[in-house]
């Protein structure tokens, strides 16, 4: 491995160029606020930017192959997502998190050529945030593979003994009874408020402020230290407007709705405003608090609709929750792989199914002996009920081909309602049979009534279950 060269301390301009480009010799990275320099280095198969004091741990002879981590004594897979995986690795006696990013499609390739891989972009945000005093996971190194275009890895220091904000709230606050809950919640609310206030004072907006992107750790004084993680979508501005502040606060508030009381919500907002605007007079502070409460309420409604619309788009694509299915005899449709709103509509007896499971259950529907409708030998033990349509007339066939069958609309209406936490009888999927481009038959897939699954109740009722 060739030795790295330190970035000149006087050049404190964050890089906007991919580190794997031909301008590597001109690449500069922002130095850490504690004086540790960032050095450039090359391993056998990658180009790196790495903290100088940690280069032996990251790129030494005993360092792991960061682009091919496997589960073992020093590496543990924490999370696997779309084209990325997060590992917890011990290297040089310290714990690090490695986020490995895989190449995407042509859009991702174009973006990578213009602004670098997502790992490089997140590295730049982390360095900028750390230099401005925003509490984030400390950046250690970023590497871009030369052997596999678009593959990159981002290394950050592990925030030891920390848990996600969602987990801490559940174990440290919700586990307490009504009498002790407020005493347990106040230190955590203040720690989160302090972290967000520091970020906003620095002009940083996270843009994806859900509770799993905050890590919280309790210290000896029984208060909480909170840090941001997964800051790829973060943005810096010279000054955050009132709209941006309300939008950022509403993101976290939306994810905690139904889990926090009105008192806890107000205490959090007052702690946040106290960390940012402690010099206001009591009268001015009260008036400003009312304005912020109103702005957050508006932003929370917009956030909820935006997330619901995003979930709606999943209905016609393949993903974690829904998948399109193709059967013989021209049957096509969409089925549920997993129910994404179980915390609001807890149908515990409806199992998640893979696409292979659905094929095993539904292939009989498309058998040549089954012209349309429910096969006589369809097993009730599958926990499903199939509702066939009558054979559509000519005009209905044309209308269904253009706008979808009534069963397709029932499926989409069900899940659009549930995405907005509106009670609706559960529909697990639909099938349509096309003949000469026209939809002449359809099937609605419901959970079996024997399982007692129907309308899950109002959101308030579900919340109290």
C-alpha cells in the first residue's frame, strides 16, 4: 500500500470532487476540528481519505477487507438495505461502523460521476457538520473501489453503548408507569432538543429526522448525549428559516405521534427553544412558542401526507411490502409481502409471505382447468379467501383495461386509507386476467374470515390495544 499524504492544514475547503477522479492530486478535505489531518491513501483496490491518526487501523496489514466483510469475531452485520449494508467492525482495538454502498442503475451512475458516490457525499456532510459543532457520528475514512465501479465504503466511529432514539424511548420511558414516566422522559427530551438546537444554530437540516437516525447514550449524570447518524440527506444553509425549522421538528414529531403525550411534546419544544433563544423575554418567548406550535402542526400534516403519498407509490412496484405477480393463463396482479402498518393495525395472525409463497398458493388459480374463479381444491388452511368477479361484458373489459378492475381499486383504496391511518378492511392482493389486452376476469385476495381479520378499528382504538 502506498503511503498517504496529508492534506494541507491551511486548505480548509471541503472537497466536492469524487476521490476516484483524475483530479485526486488536487483533492482537499476539511480538517477535523481537533487538529487531526485527513490524508489521502491508496490500498490495493481502492482510493481513500482517512483520518491520519487512524490510518494504521483502517489500512494496516491487519485491517479487514472493507469491501468484502464477512460475519466473524471482528465483524457483525447490523443492517442490510437497498444496495447498502452496515457492519460493526473492530479494527485496531476500536469499534467502527462500515457502511458499504453498492452501485445502482444508470441514474446513480450519472450522479456518481457528477458529485461522487453516496458514501463520498455523506463523508463531506459529516466533515462539515463536525467542523461546525453538530453532534454527528465522527467520520473516520471513506474509500472508493477501483475494481468495482460505484462501490464505496464509509467508516465512522461507533458511538459505544448508544441505542436508537426509538429503542431508548421504548425501554427507558414507555416501560415506566404514569407516575415515573415524566421523570424518565425529561432528560431524554432535553438531550434530543439540545442536539437539534446545535444543528439548527449551525444551519444544518437533517431532512430525514426519524428516531432511528438519532443515537442516544446515557452518561454518569443521568442525562443523554445524542448524535445524528445517516446524514446523507443533510443540508447546510447560512440561516434556517422558520419553515425549515418547523419542517425539521415536524418530522420527528410525526414519527412519535401516538407515543408521546401533549405534556411531553410541549416540554420538548420548550427545551428546544430554551437552548436556542434563552435571551427572549417571557412574554416574547410565550408568543414565539405559540407561533412555532402552529407552524409545526401545519408541517406535521404536510409531512404525513408526503409519507402517505410515498407509500402509495409502492403499490404499483416491487419492493419490501408489495410485489407484482405473474401467473399462467395471462393472470397478473399485486400481492402484499409484508404489512407495513402493523403498529397501527396489528393483524398478528396474517403472516408475511415471500413471492415464492404466493406463487405456491396461487398457481392453482392459473391452471388450464380453471377458466376463472376459485379452484374447487383451493385450501382454506392457507388463511386466504378468493373473491372472483363475474365475467365482465365488453365495455367493462375495456374500462378495466384502462382504469383497472373494481378489485384492483378495492386493493388500492384499502392501502391508501391504511397509509393515512384510516381504518379499512384488509385486502392482501388482487389478480386480473387479460385477454387480447382486455381484462375479462379478476380476483380479490382477502384474509380468511376464520382468522377474525377485518377492520382493525380506529387509530385511537388500535393505539390503546
